C-alpha cells in the first residue's frame, strides 16, 4: 500500500490534524479528521439520506469533520485520485 500525501490542515498546531492522502493502488481518498461530536453523529445516524437506505452508522465507519479551509486540499486529492485511477485502469 502506498499513500500519496496531499495536504494537512494549514492551521495545524503540530499535533493531530485533519490530513488527506490518496491510496495509490485503489485511488481511494484517505482522510484523518476530528471525530464528529455526539449531536452531529446523532443527526447523521438518524436521518434517511437516501430513500430505502438504512439509517445508522455502521460499527466499521466513522463520521469525521474536515474544516472548510481544507476544500482546496480535497479538490487536489480528488484530482490525484482520478489520475491514479486512470493510471491503474480502475473500473469502479
């Protein structure tokens, strides 16, 4: 597994910070961020966002919060993921 570092929260204080990578082989985005507080998790978990889709947050998933100041970094990561996918002929 190879991770391509894309960016870190520009307001980081040197400790754990929202960070974005692209996993080269799968072209998946990998995100590190602040785990959502209980209120946000409850909202996400109790709302049926897509008709017919179960509500709740599966045990293997997390809701995280990425600051708006990282939008340019996420755009860059999306572009890098698309390039990696094309390079590996991913047919997802």
